[in-house]
């Protein structure tokens, strides 16, 4: 499925320009695969896009992070609101939403207790 770029993308608490959504090459998750994600569909309706089971998906994202011992800086409610804001900002009638939670760069090694 080809990616449709949008003017903005949500990253670390705010909508940023698509081209500015970047991670460092030493991001822990790129090296060790320690992260979690969801795949969420937003379907076209007469009233605009409807995000399928959004809260359930975000709760599962939170639970997956908890299993990894990964702190989540945003609550379920905050991520639900951010997802809605992001989908609205795209102007798309339907889309695929891919929230990711990952360890950034800091220390290299398998011990995630020292990651941020």
C-alpha cells in the first residue's frame, strides 16, 4: 500500500510537519526491536472518517508497553484525543493509523531500564 503523505504527523505530543518527523539512528528500538505498535483503520462515512475501535486499540498499545516495562508519557485518553486530532488534520476521507511507542536513543545495550 503506497503511503499518502499529509501536511502533519503527530510525534512526541504535537503535530509536526511530515518531513520533520524523524528519529535518531541510535534509537534503541531500531537496534533491538523493543517497541510496540497498533494498526488502526479510519473508515469513510457520511460524517467524516470513523476510527474503528480506537480506545480498544490504544488500551492494547498501553498494555503492550506495560509488558515491555516501557513508560508511556501519554494516557489512553490523551492518545485517543491525539489520534482524532491527527486524523482530522489529514483531510483524508479514510486512512490507516499506525501509533508507535519506542525507546529513543540514550544508552546502547539490552537494559531498557536506562532508556528514555
